[in-house]
DNA sequence: CTACCTTTGTGAAGAATTTCACAAGCGACC
DNA sequence: GGTCGCTTGTGAAATTCTTCACAAAGGTAG
C-alpha cells in the first residue's frame, strides 16, 4: 500500500513525504507508518520525512518486485480475464505465461496475447516455463485437486479466487479472495450499524 | 466462512458439527471457532456440538442475509461481469438492479439480464431503486468522485475493486479488494521464505 | 441412577498489534 | 555557531486477538 502511494508521489515529483502524509494517503496513523517501515530499516530523515524515490526502490526490493514473476492463470473465465487485462499486473512484473481451462470450447481460443490451453498441459508447462505463481480462477469443485497438481509441478504461491478453503504444504504461500464473503461482510455491517 | 461450510454440511444432511470439525474445514482452531460463535450467542450443545441447520439460520440472520439487498454495479468491465455472473451472488440475496458505465459503446448494450446505463443516471436510479450497496469496478482515476456521488444518493456500503484508497463518511461501510496488492503479498512471501 | 465419554462456553494467560510519548537528529535561519 | 521547529525511530503502555485449560453440561450404556 505504501508503495502504491509513494509511486504516485514520485510521479508527481515530490521529494519527501512525512509519516503523517503517508498515513493520510493510506488511511492509517503516522505511528503505524513509522513502525511498519522501521521493521525493514531506517529509511527516513528526522525533521524531513522519507525520501520518496529512494523508499519506493527499497520497498520494491523488499517486496521482491525487482524481477519478473512468471504466472499461470487457471480458469479462462471472467475473473481470469479481469486479471489478465489489468495493466498494473504486468507493470509490476507479473508476466502471464499461460492460461488454462478444461472446457473444450475455450481451449484453443485466443485470449489476450496468449491462447487458452488444456489443463492437461498445465503440469508440464509449469515445469517448463518455471512458473512459480498460479492464479486460481475456477469453481470451488475440484479446486483442491488442481492445487495439488500444480504444487506438485513446482508452483510456490497461489492466489485463490475459488470460493473454498484450500490446503497447501508449508513451502507454498496462499492468498484467498472471496467476493461473496466480502459482500456478506458489508451486509453484516449494514445490519449491525446501530449496535456498533 | 462458517456459514459457507455449514451450508455444505447441511446439504449433505449432517445434523451436528463440533468446533473441531468446523475448525478443520475452515482452516482454524477449535478454540477460535468457539470464541467466534460465542460472541453472538450460545448455539452449541455440550457433548454434541453445534446443530448444523439451526446454526446456518442463526448466522444468516446475524449477517443480515434474511432479506434481499439491492446492488448497483459501477463499471461494466471484466470484474463487474465476473461478479454479476457469479451464481452465489444472487443466491445470497444480492440482487443487481443496475449496471453503469460511462463509455458510449457500452451504454445500451445488454449485460446479463440488465442493460448498461449511463453514469449520469446513477444517482437518480440509486434513489429510485433504493439500492444500498454499490460495487465499484472502475479504474482508480475518478473513483473517489463516483463514491461521493453515490454516497450522496443514498448508498450505504461499497465494495471497492478500484486500486486506490477511498474515503467515506462514517455511516457508510467500505471494503476494498486489490488484486495487484494480493499478488505483491505473494511476491513478498516467496522472496522472504528463507528468512522467515 | 451412576459412571464415563464427549464437547461446549469462558475466564485467564499468553501473544501480537497498535498507540503513546519523547529523546535524538536534521535542516533552516539568524 | 546556536537556537528553533519539525519529524523520525523506538521503548513502554495499552489494546486487541488467540490459545489454553477446565468446569459445566449432554448423552449413553449398563
């Protein structure tokens, strides 16, 4: 989050930013900003604030955005399309090296700059292309099986959009996004606004 | 999350579920399950566990899923389409009453069961249709302006997919999902696997 | 009815996170 | 060079969240 706003400031030519300013942009507190950043090092100058450009570089390094990540997208549906279309995606060094689906009418179709391939090619391609990240954009049914397969093939991180719990071995990182659940959270908030 | 898995169990005809079982399904601990549920009441029977069907009902009530929520989708792009297509969406009582975009070639196009309308109709429609929830699936630029407008028109909760920080008055609930940020989290995890 | 197995609900302990508050450092200005 | 205003970095305090551990049931079997 800090990186996103620091990049904006950098683009605008701003030289330094105080923890107060970053906090306002990110919707947090100055103390939080300072604690967060201090975890990784001492980037600021007292009396001045943080050097915007230098800090973006540092954060990019910390986040591991210094090189290209090879990503496979599993599921050629709307969510997969939304991700592949997203400019910020490639901008940040995430390169989509393959899109996979198992519906016959989708396989072979052009899809952005790639062509949708069969799930049966997935394991082989992951190994061959050295993809380390997989985006899972398929229905809940069978999601775990697909995960097991790609983990076996060498995938080390998974971004899961399937509305189900996924289990991975400890050497694999996992993040899940569940849109329905987010909406339900809003429903709860609306319903209990008075009580809180 | 509990609701999701309880529904599955209910469909399978299971009568009761222990905190242990729920914890396994949800990827958490039995103690966590019991604390979470006990916050809202005392639903279980000692020695037996939780009554599956009754608890799903209770949770639906707590989450405010007992009635229909009227939702507008702002931005007729891929993300919006993914959401509208999502079955679990309507299933959970979220009814899309309008889709809005400001690109002339999209306005008037059919879109699922609705027709894409102009953003200039948005404020009026929100009032007329009594929509309380808005899904924001547009680029970061101008997102805040759109938010201000719909909040003014009576929207009380926003699910934001625009990759930017959004400010809302205290009576409005906000959840943000940022796919690029999730991926960067994975990049960080991969980069720092050794250190941790 | 009693003994025993199971599982909840919950105070208390422990861990993690956030906020506070202030010394220390930096630059600017006279 | 000294003073002053500003902002960081960080221990300590406060708060929040998670885990532990066990008494209080509910059920069952004999």
